């Protein structure tokens, strides 16, 4: 899931996929703006066949936090 999520991230920001870690912060490290984040999450919903709760994900800042959340949704 992490590798596929990195591909989705790279559709929105110009960054080397190898430099993306679970500790990477979307805004500070990867250069996302809030619009890009929402679009990227929409792509992730389609790719992983999940439904994201916007309130739950709003406070998540790192790639790892979001992946952990996705993992819980995939297993439901």
C-alpha cells in the first residue's frame, strides 16, 4: 500500500518517490496545499476502494498516519 500511495502522492507534487517516508509531512515536507491533499485523498479512495471520513483524517499530518488509517479501512 505504501508504494502505491507514494505513486499517488507523486501525481500531485514533484518529488522523488524514494524521498517519501512514513514520517514525511504533507505540507511541510512534500509541499502539498489543502486542495491537493483533498484531491489526492479522493484518488486514494478510488485506488484502495475505501471511504475516508474527512473529520478523522483532518488532523493527520504525516504519510504514516494516513497509511495507518487506510489500513484500518481496508481491513473492515
